C-alpha cells in the first residue's frame, strides 16, 4: 500500500493491490490455485461516501474498482466445476467501474491532526 495523509486538511488517499485465495475441504478442490486475481484499490476520503479525518476518525472509499474472475478450472472439481460456481456466486467478473464499493471506517490510535 502506498498513500498520503494531509495533516492540515484530514485528506487521505492510498492505492493497494489485493488478491484472495480460497480454500475448501470439498472433494477435488484445488487449494493452491483457487485465487481471485489481483485487484487494485484506490481509497480516498474524496470519493462519494468518504469523509475527511477529524480527531483520528475518517472514512475512505473506492467506488470504482473492478474484480476479475478466477481463471477457468483453477479451483478444480470433478463432479462440480468449483470455479464456475464461485465466479457465478460472487458475480465475477465484475468489470464495470461503479458496481463495486469498498468503504473503510478508520480510527487512528493515537490520532494524528487535524
């Protein structure tokens, strides 16, 4: 994660990359390859729903990230196609910016000005 916090205004912006590995005890599930590909998050107090930090409290939001589907066959499955089932259940791929929202309410301890 890389970002910046402005102690004068309480503004915050950061970028982070994240991926998610799924595991299961289901028969034939591939615990090594079932990974939602890297998603880039651009968090900001300036996005709709965000709020500037005050007294160590603030809200950062990303309203425009996209999530790619797990690659076909990555999760395994002989009887059931686990990759298809997971992608379908999670609505992946979700490639339209604005269809996903991440909101993080943050409390700094100790708080930084303002």
